[in-house]
């Protein structure tokens, strides 16, 4: 735990990121390995659901960040990638590692099966490319709620 308790306050978001990322990896690998119609549906529905959750958390985090920016200096990189002192190192590593795992899984499974089962170009696995919006959204939500930003200088 950090000196100001920010890490403990945001543990729900950390856990949600871990669970969602693990679920995405499992279903995307299942869809890429089995690659039948049912498996592709599982992968595609999971990816679209996680993308929708990512959009919602992105907007929620953005709203919170805008409200805080009235009194604090907030940079986009601090909000969505947790750089500098916006988040404790342990949180930054965990959240960005989940984002990286989402990106790697999305690209690996998409390019593993570039053609559908019928041999035509394109596959439902490409929907997984949208899932990293979840990681970016959860980063934004965590930092906008629990991040540490410097006070805005008052103009004279």
C-alpha cells in the first residue's frame, strides 16, 4: 500500500482489469485454436462485450478527469498510461501489463487466423482488436478517480 492509500482504494478496478483480461485471453485463444462457428461466436461476443465495457469506462474516466482538471494539471498520458506520479509503480505496472496483454492477444489471435473457416479472407477473431479499449478505459477510470496530479497554478 502507498503512503496515501490510493492503491487500496482502486483495487476493484485492478481486479476487474485482471478478470476481464484473463477472460479475453482464454476466449480468444479458444476461438483461435478450435476455430469452429461456436468458438468464433464465443470469441466475438466476448470481444464486443469487453469493447463496450471499455467505451463506458473510457467515457466515465474522461468525465472524471475533466472535472478534476479544473483544479489539477492533468495530462492525457498520465490519465490513460499512468505515467509520472499519477499512479503508484505497482498499479502502473499491473494496469499497463494488462493493456499490453490485451494488445498482444488481440494481434496474435487476429493474425493467427486471417481467413475464415470457409477459406475466404477475414475472420471474426479480428473483433479482438477492439478489446484494448478496455485497458485504456480502465487506466483512465483508475487515474481519474485515484490518481495523484499536481495542483493547477493560479494565474495572476
